[in-house]
C-alpha cells in the first residue's frame, strides 16, 4: 500500500514543484544594472545638493542638481539602447527624481535667499517655505501620474518634467545671485509656484518630437541656426551663470507656446468647418419612380 501511495503521489508532487517554479520565474523581473547605477548616481547628486544647500554652498547645490539631470538623461538612454526597460528601473528612477528634482530644489528655494537681518519677522524669513513644500508635492504627484498613466507615451510628456522644473529653479538661483537681483526671493517663490502648476497640468512638452527636430535632415539648417544663437549667447554672456537660466526657461515656455499654437489651430479648423456651406446631397432615385431617359423624359 505504501509503494502504491508513493507511485500515485509522485506525479502530483512533480506538478506542484513545476508550478511553483514557474511562479517564481514570473516574479523575477529583469534589472538593467548599468542603467540602475546611473539612476543611483542621480540620487546621490540630489542628496549632495541638499547637503550643500544646508551648508549655504548654493553654487555647489545648483551644480549637483545639473549633474543629476545629466545622469537622469543617461540612465534612460542606456535602458533604451540595451532594450531592457524594467519596472524596477522605472520605480527607482521616480524615487530618485523625487529627491534630486523635488526635495533638492525645494531646499534650495527655502535657503537660497534667506534675509540676513534678524529684525525681520519669522514669516518674512520663511517666505519661500510654502512654495518649497508645494513644489515637492506637485513633483511627486507628477511622477506618480506618469508611472501609472503615461509611461507608454512616446511623442510627448503630459505636464512639465520634473528635471526641467528642478533645472529651472537651480539655474534661476545662479542667475539671480550672480546679478544680485533685488527681490529675488519673491521672484523665486512665484517661479516655484508656476513650475509646480505646470508639473501637474495637462500641457504637453516634447519628447521624441524634439529628437526628430534635432536629427531629421530636413531640419538641419534650422537646428544649425539655433545652435549659432546658443553659441552667441554663451559668448556674449558675462558668465555661464547668466546663460543657463534663459536656456532652461526656454523649454518651459516652449511647451506653453506649443500648446497655445495647437489650441488656436484647432479652433481655427473648427470655425472653418462651421462656416463652410454644406453641399446638398443629390436626391436618390426611388425604386417606385418611373425610369427616365438621358434627356429626363419618362419612358
């Protein structure tokens, strides 16, 4: 009886073992180690920027954020070239972006233009605390929305990407501190609120369309002219600190201008279609009507 019981149960055990092994294989997801290394470096730069801001080394804090943008571009490029985009890499990238382009710029907003006079009120000393918190929250919401609903979009981003928003904040700090702009704290607060809204908005920003514009042969002369303008800006600028912010804000404004252009174009098409006279359809001959000749006479 024991031998027969073992003979009957052995196939059942084997089937269960194979089923469990298939489930374990399904739970294993591929991980691109090289892309994840660059993503981790992005995270490191964000943490280093926070440390630099708290130590009042604001130029270093800005540089760390800009380097984080470079690593963020590289990790996505590596994942696409190796054709190994994974769920792990996507989640790690979003968590790193929250730190590097959400928390790090927020700390910079909070600390870069603190008044030096102790006679000012606490509210005045912390004028940028609300925009800083709002910036982090909107950045996290934008990344969560992208992961759940928009990660498959190829042509454009919905909402301002967090690296672009963090880069705009960082380059403005360099710009304002170098030129010693009066009232820079209030300007930074307004900029942070505007960028926060753009991150959670439905405005579309170019993704692959921008790459096609740069690489397509039919746009070669247009792109070369744009590069010539950039070279002139860097040449005549007193410092790269002055030139970086206009470049960063150009991308922010480009998405708004592109959205307005397509909105006006859609409204123009709708108005043209509404004003166009509708052609009356030819009357169809009924089956009951008598046949007619080519001259229109009844046969």
